[in-house]
């Protein structure tokens, strides 16, 4: 069981990285549409994939040009969003944590890398929050939310969803 989860997380991280790098021209920068962010809905029914997403994000951010801060903070934002997504039980809300976390954190990281110390820092941060958030909204809702519904039709993923949707047993002492 643990081996399967480790392999699933690793595959998700690898797919995240591959999608980001193959689509690099639209995956990086203040105005980005990172298609791989659609995968951030996977912790909704496979919580352990949050770790794979974070590692995939860290590897992807090595090539992003914003340095160690983006590698560390960007992957931590993805991990936090994934862990919160794993706790959400309403499908329509599953894409929301990655949108919010990445808008704030990646927006800050880009602003820090490009204008820290200038009078326009907070304005640049706000602008980057809006543009990164818009890209995240598109990737997570336009691609990620339908992914939840499409994966349900694949028996392998359907079993994972059924396992996740079982209500916790009520313990009466």
C-alpha cells in the first residue's frame, strides 16, 4: 500500500515537471498558464499526491529563473495547497487552495525577484498576484476541475475516489 502511494506521488511529480517544462513558454513568469497546475486537484481524492506535486514544482522551478526563493516558496505553496485540497470534500472547491496560495506566494516571489526595495514593490506584488491568480484560476478550474470528473470514469481512479469518499466510522464509547 505504501509503495503504491509512493509510486503514484512520484508519477504525479514527474508528470507535473514534464508538463511544465514541455510548455515552458507559458509556464513561467508573471503572466503564466501552468497547465501542470491542473494536477493540483489530485489530492482531493489522492492526498499523498500533494508531496509529488511539491517535488515536481520544486524541480520545475529550478528552470524558472527566479532562484532559490521560488524553488523553496513555490514548492511549499504547492504542498500547502495540496494538503488543504486533500481536506476539502466539495469538488467545486478543490481547485481553490492552489489558486489562492500561488497567487499570493508566487506573486510575492516574482515581485521580490524583480522589484524588491523599490517604491513600486507592493504594486508589482499586487499586479503579479492578479496575473498569477488568473493563470491559476484558468489552469485549476478550466482544466483541473473537469479532470476530477474525467478521472472518475477510469476504474483505477474511481477506486481511489470511492476509498476517499467513505465516511469516517462513528465511534461510540
